[in-house]
């Protein structure tokens, strides 16, 4: 069996006194050494960091490769390492951060058994340079679950994924690199971008420590937060994976600005720079937003209003229009993804129906609007707009969009990953020809829909 090649991407700047510990942890992993390549980028260090890296490359020929570049920041250093990596799994490691010996083996094993997961992250302890530990990221006693699934909106609200805790599939590299120069935090970028196209998963394990730079709130760190959130808000579209949580993302952006203002020594400090060209862009985008809303295109108009307000946060008309658009947006009737379903609920999966439309055709041939039954279609892995388009095209092609046909319910995201995982066990039956892990309701393929119809009739009569 060929093991996935893991590329460990070490970034270092002025880390002579602590980079060796990180390298030792990477080289001591229980994952086979023959399946690990280590790429170390020295980001313009002026101390003895380069010498330490060269010594490791000499002692471990063929396993450790050193790259030097002028100082450009950790994100730029990681971007360089991403471009040099040849592995199937990409794993950042910032100098000074530490790993337990089983980190790579556990993360690769999860990626191997969960093909829908594009990025897995684990726990890291924060510590001071004297090694004094403080509470970790996502300790076991926290009542709030770590982000799982495709929680792009939540990830934009809080930077909760440490870069040295991440393992990501190299297949996602087109979405991850190059890292824009305006992005200051590489780990946050990787998590948001990965969750935009695949699921992410948290792997609880014995934590390793993370360097002090990642901990605490400072004016400099809040400026990075503002820059990061603004970058994504300026690119909002009606199909952005966080658009249904736009109100919460914008509120987090505004809260970051308020916290930065409270920490600033000068009450008139400039929170972020806005150029004359950006102000002109904001006015143009604002006009487009007003036109879209006037045409009745509420969702695109809301997205454009967010872009205008993020392009020039001091543009009061843009902020006012965004507030109006957010207040007028449709609210979800319930947090229950099956709200509105009838008595007997069958769950199907959008990607499987698109690939095998005969499944849906068979269901439509046995069920009509008179039956007290609902086919819930899990499309939560798609953006709401993509889900709407895919399901509309499919139901129209099969004639299931007409009155009196089967009752269908689309389950669209974002929904909590734990809720999504429970769906197969929370319904009466599955319309699927795939194997599903227990616990799950009984599954019926296209040839078994008549039996499914009989089961629904018995349940309705009970």
C-alpha cells in the first residue's frame, strides 16, 4: 500500500532558539519517514536560524530542504513552501510550535477514511517563551463545538484554527495558493478557503504547544483581523459560502474595529487605510447595489452592499443600505433542517441524485402530493444558490416541479456538521444506493421504491 506523501512546511524568522524543537518533532513522527518531506523556508532571518536549518539539512540529506527568501512575513513564507511542496498532504509548521509524535499519522488516517474532508486540524496549547502553558484552542471542556463541516461564516467571525494544527489535501492547492499579499494569517486563510470547497474536521488529541505570537489580543493582531475580514467582505457575491451569515460576519468585522479603537493610544487613529480609488469603487458598487435591490434582486443587492461597505467602511450610505438589506432578508423558519416536512420523511443526497436521476424518477413514480410523505434532499454541501440551481434543473427535467407531484424539501447549508451527520438516523428511510454507516434509517434504491411506498403507507396508517 502506497502511503500519501506528507509535505511538512516549516516557516521561520529570527527563530534560532526554537526552530530545532519544531524540526525534531517533525522528524520524530510515527508516520513513516520515507513518506515525509520537510521543506523549511527561512524568511530573511538575521540571527542564526539559517545555520540551524542548514545543519538539519546536512544531518538529514534528502529529507530536509532549506529555502531562503527576503523577509516577507509568515504567510508569504508559507506560500513559498506551498509552491515547492510535492506531497499529497500539506502540513504547515511554524517555528516554535510543537507536535505530539502521532500528529501526522492521526491526521492522514482521518483524511484517508473521510474523502469528503479536505482539511483536518487539531488542538494546540498556547505558551509563553518560558513554556508556561495557558488554555488551549478548543479544550475538551468547552461547551461550544469546534468548527466542522463547511462553516465558512463562523470561520470568518473567529480565527480559531492555528496554522501548525492543520493538514490539508494538496488537491485543494488551487484554492489555497497563491496566498494574497493582503492576507496576514496563513492558517486562517487555509481554513476559510478549504471550507469554501470541502469539509473541515477537528481531530481531538493530546495537544502540542503553540508559540506566544498567536495568543492574546493586541492592536497589531486586531489590524490583521480587520484586514482579513475586509478582504473576504470586499469579494462578497450572492454565491459566497458565507452570504447566509453575512449579518454575523459584518457584525464581527464591526466589532473588531470597535475593539481596535478601544486599544488604540490615539483616539483618532486610522483603523485601516482607504484610498481615493477605493472610495470611488465603493460609490460605484453602491450604485450597483441600489439598482439590484430596485429590480427585486435582493440577494445580489445585499452582497453588493456588503462589498461597498467593506471597500469604504466610512461610507455611511453603504453601511445604511447594507443594514436595510440585512433587515429585509428572509429568515429561516426554524433551525431544524427538516422543518416543514410531512409525517414520513425519506432522505436523499443531492450529489447522488444528480449523478443517478433514476433514483428521483423512481420516487416520483410512487409518491405524489396526496401521500403524507416528504423527500428531504441534503444539498447542504453546496452553496444555497448552487443547490437551488441543481435541484431546480433536476426536478424540472423529471416533471416534479408541477402541482400534485411528490413533496420535496431541500436541506441547504450552512448547517452544523453534527446536525448533518445525524440526518440519516433522524429520518424514516433513505433513498440511496450507497452504503451508509450506522446508525442510519433503512435505505431503498431505485428498484426498492415500491417497498418504500408501502412502508410510508403503513407508517401513515399507524
